[in-house]
């Protein structure tokens, strides 16, 4: 399980790369249905598309993406989750669950071996 210092390291690494970027598209793999709480995968993708990532913060082990329009995307990696910053043309990551395609031809990829992350 990522410990608190590791979650803070992830936040610090991602902050300069994703802040100011706009979410161009959202893809959630079919086997990742429990990934999104409180919305269907289709509604989740629709609500995030076109939103600008204004900030990235952390509260305990939760990563919080502050989006335009007052929305927040809250991520908990649980035991085996990871947020990976990749070029859009990079090879697919193993255990891929969701992808936030950004406006600069990069992606924020959520991978999770055990499917526990949210």
C-alpha cells in the first residue's frame, strides 16, 4: 500500500505536469466498474471531459484533482494503484483501469493490479 510519503511524492511529481492541462477524453476499462463511486462510467467521463486541472492536492492518502467548474476528482490508490503520467503514444500499461487523456498529447493513467483503488 502506498504510504503517506509515497502519496505526497506522487502529488509533487504530477503537479507541474498536469496542472493547467485540460482533460480531452476519459476512458474507463469495462472491468473497472467499481472504480467510480456515485456515477456511471459514461456519466463520469462526460462530466470530466473539457475540465481544466487547476490544482492537485492531498488529504491523507487521497489525491485530489481540483477541476474547473468547482468539481474535484478524488483518487485513493489503495494497495496496488498507481497514477502514471505517460505520452499518449506510450505502450499500454499493465492492469490499466482508466485514462485521462490531456490536451498536450499526454495521459494520466490509473493502473491497479488488485482493482481496489477508487
